[in-house]
C-alpha cells in the first residue's frame, strides 16, 4: 500500500547530537551502518568531510550532508494523521492479526511513534500517531472529553426518539454513555453521524445496538480539531497549526 508522507519540519531548540546518531536517525539506518558511512567519508559537516563518529553536531546550525543530500534534524516529537483501512488492529505487534504498524514506515517503531487510542479492526478512519507521550495521555484521558465524530452505516433508519436517546445518554449494560449528538448523514439514509466524547471499547457499536441498529461500517471522520482529509491507507504529518490546536485543547 502506498503511503503519502507530507513532511513538515518543526524547528527544535538548538542542541547537540553525536554524528552517528544524527545520521542513523535521519537515514533510518542503524548506528553501525551510520558509522560505516562516516568512516567511508560520505558525510560532510559544514563542507568538511568528517570521519569521526563522535563528532558533535549542533542541530539546526551545522549543515550535514550525506553525499549531496542535506540532512535535516528530526523534531523531538512527531505527529501524524493516518486514515486507517479495514482489517488492521490498532496495536504495534500481534501474532494473529495484521496491525496498523505493518502499514507505516519502519522508523515509527524505532522512534516510538504510537497510535493515540484505538479503532476496531473493521473500523476505518482517523487515527493520530505521535511519540509525544504527555499529549497522547491527555488526549485519551476521560477527564478531557475530546470529541470524535463517526459515520456509521446501519441497518435501520434513525428517528427522533433515537436522536433523543443519544442526547440524553444511552444506557449500556455497564455504564451510561455521556450525551452524544446523533443525526442522519447526507451520505445516504442508512448512514448516521454520531459525535461522542468518550472512547470506551466498542462504544459506538454498543450505542447503536441499544437503539436496535447494527453497525455495518464505521468510519471516524474527526478527532478533536483534526479532520480526516486524506485517502484511505495514507498518512500525513500534522501541520504546526494542528499541533498547536491539540496542545490548546489539552491545556499544554
Ligand atoms: N466505537 C466503536 O464501536 N468502534 C470503534 O472502532 C470506535 C468507536
């Protein structure tokens, strides 16, 4: 599957990195491979060939080249919006199932870029990935009540009573869901749009089941301020404005 990566470089405060680490991080290779490139004289820093792997690179100041390619320091935290396809579980490793991580660049694991929350195996749509642990923690905290919007294909037509039931909080076997917004979707009469601020296991499917509807397809179209705007199976970096919006709703 083709992945679309739109890279937006977020400036980091000036700091140092060992040259072999810098090369390994940028080229997504091992430190050993990076040291080999350095020894072979493939790396220049500020127009001088450097063969010492210990060399300290001043990030965002030194100009480091691999042959003629300028390498740009990776930001400390990275943020990606992924449009998850069906058939993949939201986990990093699983013996029995394909996971979303199978679809993403291998450096996601190396850089600890993880999904924020979960979508079911058969759910499609917006999944945020980041290695910003504090932000991820706040976004999934029930205290924060971040809104998520889903489009569900269901097997019945929703009516005013269903809309009211969602608005008043659907009674489930183990808890009462917080008030949710339900409306018909312009996609078709068997499609409903639902906005919830919780993220419990199978929550949307269970809420529909409570009004006698079976969810045949489920697609997440928004998560807080983020809107799904890329084709299925593709990924893009968040813009700096989107990152700021996430920070703002998390009081960071
Ligand atoms: N609710 C569900 O039932 N499934 C999802 O994947 C997400 C929300």
